């Protein structure tokens, strides 16, 4: 059964693979932190709230330091460093990577301030968590003179450590992180099609954008805002030379197993951007613990893992094979191999139509329940 599965996952035309549309669910993606609700568009109230939360950072830190038990006291240097970081946020000081406009920067900092407030609240309210205060303040101090990206990573990591929640990228499970990679890919695909469509139809107002995003059903948060715009319905009654089914068809025809594999290789496996190494390690850990049931069952666990990782999942140059990517995406319900299951049971199945590929075998586009 394993050899039959592996051969099918590496079939050069992706004949057994199709999309599992469940991974496009907006509710599911939100729960997996793939996207977050868009902030309020009320700029005045947002700016006022941002100012209040930023100005309360240092007083909140002082209230925490005043009530810390003796065994949780941080070093004076750590406290000074934490004050330095929080002071920069409160004063809306410019930092590397931060938005250049003051108002934009304030809103970005306010998001960090909210995370810090929740962290400090938890440290004050629970004696067990208060013992982590020294570590939290030390991390704040260590990153005080770095860029905003380091601030965001450390602030979110400390929040997750203290509260047990998951808000930072480093705390995401491998599946959630991969879903976010595909989400951003779909967003770029939709934006490209939108701009191309605008040029073809000479329609460029904001209501046309709402009509576009409300029509595509491509697993993007923009769809929710677009559906709240009643003026988009005008384009349904006009001869705009544009039909919703045409938009979706064009997007899904480009969102293929081959596209998903290429996206993973370009943006994760072969990328040199910040955070890509951590995600590669998560994927390798995922493969380590998701050995197919029954694979070399007569061998020891160590022998099974070594054969799985180095014989089947990687080639001679230690690049992850297409078959392994297909297997992983099926298990993550991004792709499905239902056609293979039905065929193996002797039941009629309709394989997805695919174009002949010129690259090496291996990538699926639907859920696999085999394992």
C-alpha cells in the first residue's frame, strides 16, 4: 500500500491530486492565525486609543516592578533596558523597519503595546507566571536597540510564553505557517488578476474592487469587507464584460499542485529571508513525526525514521522530494488524493484534469485520508 501511495504521489501529471477546498475556509484560517480581522477604519478613535495604550506602558511596567516578589525580581540592568524599549514605543520613536509616517508608526506600535499590556497583566495576576518576569524583562532589554522586526518577535514570544496563547510567527505550528504562506500567495494572485482586469475593462473605482473580491471565493479576508459594500451589486446589472465564474476559474486554474510546490520551494525551502530557516526546521520536524503507518514496521523506530527521511523524503542533494511535499500537503488537508483511494478500492473515480508537466514528479491538490 505504501509503495502504491508513493508512486501515485510522484506521478508526473498529478493525476490523482486535487484541491481540498476546506483549507480556503476563512473561519478556519482565522482560528489558525493565518489572517486577522482588519483594524477599524475609524482613524480618530484608533489614534486616540493608540495614544492611551502607548502612554500607559511605562506606568504599567512600574506597577509590575513594585509588586514583584523577591524571587522574581529582574536585574537593574534588565529593568532599565525594558524601560528603554517601552519608552521608545511610548514616544513613537523611529526605528529600523518601522513605518516612516508618525500616525502609521503609532498604530503599529499600539499593536505591540497591547501585547505588552496583556503580558504584564498576566505577570501581575498570577504568582506562578510572575516568576517569568525576569526573563521577560531581560528579553525586552536585549532587543531595545534593534529593529522593529526583532521587537515584534520578542514581544510576541514573551506574550506566548507567559499566557500560553499563540500570537507570534515563531509559535505557529508547521501547518498554520504553511497555510499562511499559501494565503499570501493567493492574495498576490488575486491582486495581479484585479489589476489586469482593471486594465482590460477600464473600471477602476473602489466598488469594482468590492465586486471583484466578493466574486472570487478564493479564501481571502478581503472578501468579507467586499460583501459589506452594497454598491458592488451595480456591476451585476451592468454589462461589465466580467462574470464571477470567469474570475474564480482563472484563479483556480493557476492554483495547482505544481504552483503550491513551487511556492513552498521558493518561499520556504530555498528562501534566505528572515524566519525561513525556522520554518524549514518545523517542516523537517513534521516529517520526523508523521511517518506513514506500517512503514518498515519490522525495523526499530530509529531505522524507520532514518529510512523515511533520507531515502524517501530527500534526494541525494538533501532537497525534499515532490512526493514528500505532496504527502505533507495531503495530510494538512491542502490537497486531496481521493481519486487514488477510490481507484484502490475498485470504485469509479474521476481524476482531475491536469496539464502535462515538464518538471520532476510530485505534488497533490486535495486531501488524503489514507494515513
